[in-house]
C-alpha cells in the first residue's frame, strides 16, 4: 500500500493582528480549502484540528471546535498539540486515518490568536514544566533565538550583516504574498538600524506573534483520481521525531546532554529532515524549494545546513550566492516565511504546506519557483517536537 495521500485543497486566513476569535480564522481557512478542493463539508469524514494553548477551553478541543463551527455532520474528530509542530502532527493524524482505510477524505485546520509581545507560558509556579522553567531562568524567546545566533557567530564567523541579508531576501518574497502580514521590502541598512532586542538580533531579525489560520483537504490517491484532481500534489513523507542523546547542540529547555547514553553526538534538527528524506526516498539534491522555521533570520541559516543544502559553516556562502532566493537553485521561504508572517503556532506548519502546494501547482504568481516538483517543510516545536513534511508533484 502506498504511504502517500493527496492534497486536494488548501486555504489561508491572512496573517495579522486582527483581535478576533481564532475560530473565525480557522473557519475562513477551512472554507477556502473546501472550495479549492471542490469538496462539500458534508462529505468530509474526518477533521483534525491543531490546538492553541492560549485561547481557553475551545483551543484544547480544536477539532470539535471547527467541526461545530462548520456545522455538526457526524465526522470523526482529532485534536493535536505539538507546539510549533502542531500542524504537521494534525496532518499526520489525518494521513494515518486515510491510509488505515477508515476514511477517504479529511480536513486539517489550525488557527491562533496571539497576545501582544513575545509568547510566554501561562502564569503560575510550575518548575516541572520545561517551558515555564526556561522563562523563569530568563530565556524568553528572543533570548533563545539570540543564543542560536551567537553560536553561529562563534563557530562559523557569521555576522549581523549575514543575518540582515536573510531578512532582506525574505522580505522581497513576502511583499509579493497577499497572505503575509508584512508586505514591505527592507534594506540591509534598515535591518541593521532597527532596535536591538537580544544581542545580536535586532527587531527586524525576529518574527512577530500573529493571528492567522490555515487548512488542508487531504484524501486517498484513489479518491483524488476519481475527482479528477490534476496536477496531483502528494504528501510523500511526514517526520515527527524526537531528539537523541547526546545532542550535539544544547537545546532549550533541555539545557544539558546525557553523554552516558550515546557514544556519539546527534543533531536533533538534522534528524528531522533526515527521517523525512528516508521515508520519501529522496535527498536534498532532489528539492525544488523549502519552507523552514525562521524564528529569527539567523536560524534560517542553520536550517540550510540541517536540511543538507550545504555543509556546516557554508550557509552564509549559500545565501550570498543567491541559491536560496527565488530564481536560485533551491529557494528557501518563497512565501516570506515567519519573517513576513509571524507565529500563529497551530497554523504555521500548515501554512508552509499551503505554500508548497501552490508552488507545486504553479499557482504562486510572482513568487513562483520555476518547475517546482518537490518541496520540504521544517519545524521545531519545544519539548522535543520536530516535524518535516515532503510534498511531491
């Protein structure tokens, strides 16, 4: 039996700070995906929702929340939470349901409403909660991103100008994306002149927190063929791996490694893509484009290496060669990435898949990657949640 499923339809609610209930964003995206797929809501057999942790009770039962908003019709339901990897896990649940033969067509939805400022854990004293613990120690998200950037500078000689160049590239793509929150080009000087937030990262190096929603309609390959879907975009792999000790990079909130359980060090983020490549039976040389988890512009450079686009320490050279720009060898974040969208946690992994789907269909307008046939996503959620999805045409 093939391990692939088809993506029939995709939909987004534009990212921004809209100040409304997250259900509204998910509903908008779901209806757009259903329309794109030419599938009626009453025909959906399974709905998989990505949960948001900041919106109270409805957020924790996101699958049923969206089913109710669309109108109860008896579909089976699932809710997933995996921090920034939530969307990929929600998709994995739908894929598993389809491949097991228990349904033919499913809807996957994620949406979020975020607070002003950076994300933070709920109030209270919870020393056993690793996310609470890192904030208690002073490791806010910008600090976390800055430590990664400092590591890159120390190991490979990266500079603030390199980080700024990533932002310039992303902004040039994002300004062409009607769903992006920030649609404005920037110069190196503007990035380098923006306020310092967490040295060496400036305001324009760090992604915002945003409201937004994303949805997919997925089906068996037989169902897609019966409905005449062409070109057929397929989910070729979903990786949701956890780290291995000893970890080559100290990851917050795991602020230590356990060298007693392994003779060699492993890279968690590299293992995420490696598992996806293995399942899809491809390698980095087969990629047409990538959508990666750029919480900061510095972190995008790390992903070039973790995806195998270049060797360790060569990401800056790859960037400046133009290879990761639209028109280059393997464009990275042609959507504009989180740099232009910001974080809407349960939706962002699904938004990446929406972008890949449009690219593989040739529907991305001025952002189009010529001849795109294979795309990959990469995310890293806290608490050991990693995800990567590979799409093929």
